C-alpha cells in the first residue's frame, strides 16, 4: 500500500522528520508539507499544494487559458489576475458577483485572456478572506519579442519574492471576527490587556491587526513575542535566492501581505529600481536606494549587483512600526520582520545560529543618508536619516503621453469609515446578487447608488452597490483620505493602469507626525460629512500638475492619511471594474465601488452559456392547484401559543438529556475499567485548488 499523511516536524537543523517511524512494510509517498514557520498549526486554502501557489510565467500578448478546479468541500472560490487588464475578456477578471459567479465546490472554470501588460503581477482569491488563508501566487509576463539585453539576468521562476503575513489562526477568526467585527485581540506579551496598534513614523496606524510573523516565499522564522527571550520557535530553513558574484540580476517583489506595508532591504546591497506594478520605471538620476516600501498588493522590481564578497546576506522585510514603541512595549523586534537569504554561489549553505543578528535595518543609516522608495508619507523626520523618493517622483523608462482628451469634471472619492464601517464617500459597498457584467438586470435598481457630492442624497451613509459611470474619453479621479481612521490606504483599480499626476500630503510637525490635513482640499461645511460630500478644491483652484510623458503608471497606489492622489486613465477597456482598498479587513468591510466603463467601445459580451447565478423567489403559480392550499393568513399562530409549545419542547429535551447523562454515569461507575467514557480522536480535513495551463 502507498500511504501519505504521516505527521512530520521540523528538527533543530531545520529538516523534516517523521514524528514516529511508519511501519516498515508500508511504502510512504511523501507529500511535502507546508512548513511556513514550522510551529503554527492552522488550516489553509492553497493552489497545487503550495504556499504561495506556483508562479505563472508567460509572454506579453500571449493568449492564456487557465483551468481552475475547486477541490474544496464547502467553499466557493474565484481567482483575480491582479494588474492584468483582461481586455476584451472582462468576464475573466475573477470578481464574484461582478464579473462571474463563484466557482462552486467540485466545479471548474476556465479563465481565458491575453497577457497584457508585461511585468510583475500576481493572482489571488477575490472571495471573502481566502487570500489571507493562502490562496495566492505569482504571475510574471515577460516582454515579447524576448529581450536580448545582457545587462542582467532575469529569472522570474527563481527571483520572484512573494511576501505574506502569517497568522496563528484562520482568517475567519484572526481577521473577520477580531478586526471587522470589532472583537479585538489580547496584547501579545500581556494577555490581560487589549492590543492597541503601533504607530509608524508619521504618527498614523501601521495596522489594527497584531503582527505575528512575516513570510517570504512561504517560509519564515516565528519568534517569542517578548523582548526578554526573543527566541525562534523553530529553526525552519529560510528561502535561498541564489546569485553569482560579478553578475547582475532582476528581482521582483510582490506585496501579497494582508494588512501591513513592508520595508524591504538586503544587507550590504544597494538596489536599482526597475519597475513598479509591472511597468518599467526608475528613480530620478537613477539614484540607488537602500529600502523599497511595498504596500499591500503593490509590486516593485529592482536590479541587484552581485558585487559583494562571496557569502550569505540577510534579506529582510520589516513592518513600518516605530521601533521605539516596539521596544517600549517589551516586544521582540525580530518578531516584526520576515527573513530570507541572498546566497552567493560558493558560500556555505549552513547559516550561523545568530544569522538574524548579522544585519539590523534600523541602524543601516547611522552614518550616511539612506534612500527609501514609496513612503506612505512625505518624508521621514531627520532623526531617521532616511530620504523618501515617492511614487510621483518616479519616471517611466519608456515614455508615454498622458491622456488629456475629453476630460471629466472633478470626482472626489474619500476612503474612510463611518458607523457602518469602511466606506467610500460614506457609502458601504455591497456585492450585487448576480454578476453585474452578465446579469445586470437581475439586481434590483434600488440596491444601486451612484457617485454624488450631494449631502442630501438619499443613499448618503447607506449600504449599496456604489457606482461611478464613465462618460468621457479620459477619466480623472481624486482619491482622498481625510478625517477618517489614521491609516494609509492602498487603492487598486481593476482593468487599468493609471498615471499618477500628483500626491498631496498633510502638514507635519517637526518630529514628522501629521499635523493637519492637506489645505488643497475643502471639505463640506457640516462636520458629519467628513469630506464625503460638498468637497472641492480650495478656492476652486486645482493644484498644478504635470503632464510629463514620464509620469509613472500604477494599478495600486497608496493614499496618505490627510492627503490625496490624482490619477488619470483612458476610457478604453469595456467592462465593470471594481476599485477598492487592498487591506483585506477594509475590503471585507465595504471600502469598494464599481467603475462602469460599458460606454467604452467596443461592446464585449460574455460568451454564450456563461454560468448564471442569483436569488430565487418561489411563485404561487408553480404550486399544484389540485393540492389543497391554506391561505397565508390562516397559518398565523398565536405568539403566546407558539412560545408555550417551544417551552414545553425545550423542557422535555432537557429532562431526557438529564436521564441519559445519569444512565451513562451509572454505567461508567459500574464498569470495571471505566473505559466507557473515552473520547474519540479528532479528525482534520482540508482541501485545495488546482491550476492547470491548457
């Protein structure tokens, strides 16, 4: 017989061992376990038995067909191809109840679209909290014709780094119950206290969720949370990213984490920025940087020079949490990082026991000024000795004109919170009852609400399917983040890359923390509007913006707290596209809306016999008239009578339960060995998703 599933553990050297020796006459087929931190036991939803899922690699404008098989027992799924425009195939965007019906357990769905544009992308579930439960993977679209450049080696199957936040519990508890539902968490060191979020350099919130462990490439070290011990739980093997001395390589970073922005760096190495969100871009004057900050869903590529001594170098991602606050709370600072290894060919493959002490990114800039790309604020205070190069300062490598024909009027979209939870312009998004792309008429019009700056709008402060309908050839949106929870929002627009015209910031105190929101924007006169209505440019004067053909392109942009971002894109991709904050609790709580671009030519209908789904209401016309019917009013029962019947039933059940318990107790006492009360062993079950290229 071939048997799989024998339990294993990680030993002191990081290798896997069986917990006990299997019988000698059994042929064991080893299913490689998902080790992650080597300590935490939790359920996952994964692709092809991998965390993260396999990196899909293709070429620009190549037609791809990906068959997704749902092997889960109870959960429906979908997959979104993050950053891909899916032009002409909007039904393959992978958003449940917007572009498709969810893929039911045991069912399959073939996604078909052309890879475009080239660059670094990823795929993930767009249903509930499945992404934070492990349903994600990388996707790289290479240029076609193939690049003949010998400036560097591009090995996307080996040098794509997927970031992740690792939780001690399933996301249904760690994210949905504790964060979205407001239950909260105990403090990691002092369980008698409620956890409170840690501020970052500008005084805003890093995340409302306690940090547990960071993973790179699906693995990482978990530490005891207190600074007294600050010890690894298990010495799992870190991912090795191999290079040769004297060569240059392209690396790709994917922000597949859940709530935290990560700051990435490599010991003793500078980084040359090569792309953001898949589109080639660089820093002004090709300035080499020390850090790249990657917020949730963003991607950054860089070129690495293998110009150091042959050795192993620590790769680190760290939260943006203030290290002084971490120290004040007696937290283990190493527990707020993720680690991997840059391995030079010829170096030892055995890491020293104190390898995590070989590099402290917080002391990197003690003697010289460091540079960081993509800060979620204007700049660090002088005490950090870090200078920010922000997104609107980046420059396209291949110049492209900014769309400017047929521009719409000002559209202000404020990402914030109200008594309903997470909102855009104080409207909490709910999903349609059926995919709006293929079954638009199936959802009642009363459930829709449309972009408005009118404070007297009947849907202000309500739950609805929030929509902005494009009517002009060029669409400009102003993302604002004013007078809400003090956190930056990474906003993702499906179906497009957009040009970043300007990022506006609040004013800051001398210590770098936020003072007042931007003065460029005037909010409504009533305080309860919170910049969700009656919004305008101050003195009706739009701040000057550049239309340089080097302005960067993004599909996900971080909107700083107290500030704004002006984006622009052409109306050239027919479909319904969701736009949302990519911090998972914010999306789950309703910080999303739809962009209706079905006015863009040409119309791209869904294929014939495309799956349909939705609500069903029984009608009396379907009832067999030959069967006696009772008028609905005759079925009403006196509420007191119902309560009496229910109380009698409950009392009877309780009495019967007591009799059975007494009988079992007597039997156990009378038994000679008293084994009648043994518990059965728990049984674990799992499932997964299969991807196949066709």
